[in-house]
């Protein structure tokens, strides 16, 4: 299995170039090279249902970042 090369890395500051979130900027939280997606901080927030646990006995919904296709982001500032 070969390594897939991407133009973004975890920690880079990126800007969304197309879609509903166009123009928004954020830092890359995670790169999923096999699927071709990235998670960007504060962009494409989705609601995820949470089962009841000790931390949240009522359960409910949690907001978290959704994935964006890697072709829809460009690097603004690279992490060195």
C-alpha cells in the first residue's frame, strides 16, 4: 500500500474555495488521505446525536466539524 500525497497537512491554515462554506478559513484538524477529505476547525459544523453516558446522562446532540473534500480547500499559511 503506497502513501497518498496531499497538498495540506494537519495544522495548516486553509480557505474553503467552493461550496456553501466558501471563503471561510480554519486550521486543519485531521487529513483523511485514503478518502480524500479533511476536517477544518469551525467549518461545516454538523450535529451528531450522543447516547446517554456518565458525562451526559441526558444524551442529546453535540456539534462537531464535518468533512470537506480536499479539492475544495487551498493552503493560506503552511505549518512549518
